[in-house]
C-alpha cells in the first residue's frame, strides 16, 4: 500500500546517534520505516519474519499502495535491501499544515462573536448525521468538549498507535491545526461546525510543528480508506505543481474507491501556478480561501490618499485604534523624544518581535508597527515566556514601511488609525492555479478562510488559511450527503460546483484559477434544481495555426418541471470563435450531454493562458462555466519536483529526478556555496529532453565533495529563452 519506501537518510541518522551514545537503550535505537513492494505484501512479510527476525512488521497495507511498515535498528533494516520485491522509492516530500497564522497563537477561552464561524454557512436543517469524515492532519484533541461526542477513532501515523492526539509541548513544538480543522467540520458544543452531527475520524500524519512526509500522508489515506470514511479532508500540501505526483495519484485512486477527497489549495498566493500537490489531483476537490465580512485595521494618510493594511501580531492585544496618532521612528529617535501616546515604527531585525514590542511599551508607545526587511508579507508573533505584551502590535510590508519612515523623517507626522470593512473576495494568501502540464483549473471552489474561529486544545482560536477553507467544504459535503443519500459522489460534487457564486471585482468576474467556481453556497447546493457535471472547461493547448476544440458538459434536471436553457453570447475576443448550442430543453429527471466548440487562431490571439466565463441561463437562474485555453506557450514553471538522494540500502549511488512541464533543449544543474554564492562545480548536464518525469543515477565520485549546496537549475527552452530555479541539496 504505502508508496514511499525507506528513506536512507533516516538510517544514517540512526547510525550517527549510535556513535554519539553507545550506551543508549536498544529500544531507543529502533526506527519505523515504510517500504513499497511488488506483488503481495503479505509474502514480503513472511520473508521478513523468516529471514530478518529482528525486524518487526508493524503493519501490512494493500489498498492504494502496496507495502509494509517495519521497525528495527539501522543495521537490521539495511538487510532488507536483499529482498527482490522491494521497489525503488521516491524521496519524501515535506508536507506542512497550512495556516497562514502561527499554530501556537494564544488560546482564547471564550468565543468571540465578531469572528467568522463555520456554522454560519449551514442554513439548512441537515447536520451531516451518519456521515464519516476522515481528517488527515496533526491529530486532534479528542477530549475537547466540542469534539468528544463526534470523535469515533483514527490512527497516529507518527507514533503508530490508536491515539491521534495533537503534539503536546512535552513532545516537541505543539500543534493545534487538526483540532481547528475538526471544529470547522463537526464542532458540536459551544462552537458549531458546518456538520455538527458528522462522525470524525482523525489520522495524525503531521507531527511536531505540523510537519510530515509523503510516507505519512499516504499511510494516513490508506487507514482512512480501511475505516470506510465517506469524505477525507487534507489541509496540507507542498509546492510541487505537477498533476501526477504520488500523493495526487493516491487522491485520484481514493476517489475511484468512492471517497470524496477535499484538499486545501495552499497558502502561496497571490501568484499564478502556486497550487501544490496533492491539490493538483484531477479528482480532488481543491479549495481556495475567501475573506470574511470582518473589519481590518489600516493606517490612512488622507492627504497622500494612501491606505496601508496591517497584519495583527499573534499574542498581542487586538488593534482597535480609531483616531489620529503621531508616528515615531523607533530606530532613529532624537534625544528627548517621547513615544508616549504615539505609534512606534521599527524595521524587522534579528531581535525577537516580543523584545521590540516590550521595548516600545516600556517607552510609553500606544502601539508598535514592524515593517518587513524583505519583500512580501510578514506575520509576527510576540508570544514569549517572560511577560505579556500589553500594546497592539502589527506588521506591514517593506515598501510601506520605508514610505512611512520617509514621512516621519521629514518632521512631525500624524496618520489615522482606522478599521475598514473587508471586501468579500479571495484572500491574497490563497494559492492560484492552473496546474502545470494539464492546464487544469484549480482551485475547484472557494470557502471562508480568514479569521475563522474554531476549536484548539484548551479552548478556541481564530486562524487564517486555505486549511480553514477546506474543512468548510468537507463539512458541506457531509451535510449534502445526508440531505441526498441516494446521490453519487459526482452528483454531490457537481451540485456544490454548480451553485457556487463567482466573485467579481470592478464588475468583472475573477478568473477561475483564482477562485474556482466561486464561493460555496451550501443551501443552494442542497436545493439545486440542476446539476452541471464537470463545469470547468479545460480546452488544452493550441500548437497548430488553426484548431477546433470541443468540451462536453452534462446537465441534469433535478426539478419536477422541464427546463429550457440557452447560452449568452460570449464576450468577443479576437482569435476565439465559439460554437454553442441553440436553446435546448431538459425534462424532469433527465440528463443531457451538451457539446461546446471553440475555434482558435494562433496568430490572432496573444500567446499565453486565456481564461473567461460562459453564462448558461434557465428561466430566472444563471450558471457560470469557466474556461481556460493556452495559445502555444504559458508562463508556468518549466521544472518542478527536483530530488537528489542516496539510493536506499546503498552507499555508492545518488538518484536524481525532476519533472519538465514542456520539452527543453538542455538542462544544467550547477552547485554554489550557499553562504558566499561561489560556484563550486557542475552536477548534471542533459540535452533534448521531453516533457514529463526524468530520472537518473550519479556515482559518489560524480556527485563530488560532501556538503550543503545551492543548486541552480537552468533550463534552455525551445524558443531560446532560459529559466532558472534554485533549491538546496545535501551530498553526504
């Protein structure tokens, strides 16, 4: 079952530990590993028990991936390399729980009615009763009063036991992510989830700090399938944007077995092509995050007509300032200057955030703003074990911080602190599609993911992220499944997509690779008069001068009266000619397949990705169908998923692999010192490569001297352009 075999690095770490302390108890030197096998894993189990008596077979699996979990000392596990049925392995990718707010933020003991709650989405009379939802995450606090009634079991793939509890502070960096996800799905106490009567099954695949591996994620999927769950929620991911990464394949296979798999799209937005596996899977329902109707703190300079959004620091009092304040540059204070009653401004340094906050507080500042020292957003935390921070603290981006500093340096400077109503739209952190190679639209749908209040160990807390959006959809499927127990998974998924409400900005719909079908509308899905199957129109890529593409859409009439449909005339775009059906009628209970044609002219249409929407009308209702097509080339990353590691059970060869999203003339991998960026040597050079996965082997002598290196991957494209990607590798 479990598709990732043994990681040789783990064996090396065990040997290192043996050298450090030869007196360590033997049990502490054991390591649990996952191996993938050819054929019947039970036959391999028999061979291990017969010829490797000191290796314990922890479990045997044969559902999605064939394999075993084994436990033993390093030298004992290395002996398994002689078993012919053991297959070559993929290097583990790291998976991380995906909140954009720190997992160890302050726990709030009482519910805050001003913060978004999951149950707001469910206006129906259905509660998900009798539906089993598997949560693959950091485990859950199954003793939480809002979850204990719904918790029905699960498994811990980190410690290999039947108690999938969150990581506690005594075990390492504590987690709360899975408990938060569980509360959104099925909280049933002071806080109500979307489906408060759904049955929760928890699978701890992410350990201390919310980090896990492909091996653990795949193993958790196997256990969930064994437990016969109806829905799986995966609020985790990596940055490999290709459609056939092993976890994506596993998701598709789980779907074939009749399980709806809901996956967070990722928190690497707002750039395109940032969706990662396993949300890239064709059969997954990947979920983007929307904002919620909250008020957000901002700074407003009315004279300069400038507005600066603030990101509140974790562990600080809420930012509720609502008047004009003088701002002081904390890094360049003049002699005799006072901070009393003023807002302090400082640049991010190596000094911990809480020390900066306590310093500003001790000098009488009303609040502190920290601006980033590099590009991009900054989420600060002022939690500490010394003393609480009693003033509001917020962060801003580098550009805004430098602008504020320039204003302050010109003389006395006042700025307004205010609370602004959020525009309901896609959250900036939400990862975007499309999926490389297949040009697939991801996410599939969006749900609330900002300031979502839910359960955590010991209380409640608000979090941000697509991790919070995904369980809204998982809970919605539980409600929908209870409401329509006779519907197939395709009908359930189609209903949720059909009734989603697209976001608009400036009277124009956002692209579907930003939002999917739009914002989840659970009540509309439960009562939908129609289901459109696979409404995302993915036409592919145009390479010839002129080509006609076709897509078919199936529409089902779920009402008791006939329905008459027609398409609005699409917006004219030079180079695109649509062939849409005339008015058509669907009888009650009938399904009708509709063919849509799109003719493209290569030279009349700009190169790249083209997206838009078709509008289908029936009586007073309208349905939005997004489309995507690529003319010749796109700006997607050309390489992805580079891995470099020692082959298992050997100490002589390194295996490498990488994925190309289109053919390239050549690929060059050069190594640099990570601290000085001094060129060291060329690791690999290959030419005339086709699209797809590429693998190979290098001997230790070819790999060169050991150490950590910055690997610069340079691809020469067929049009003569070059693309470069950086990654870190370790050579032993």
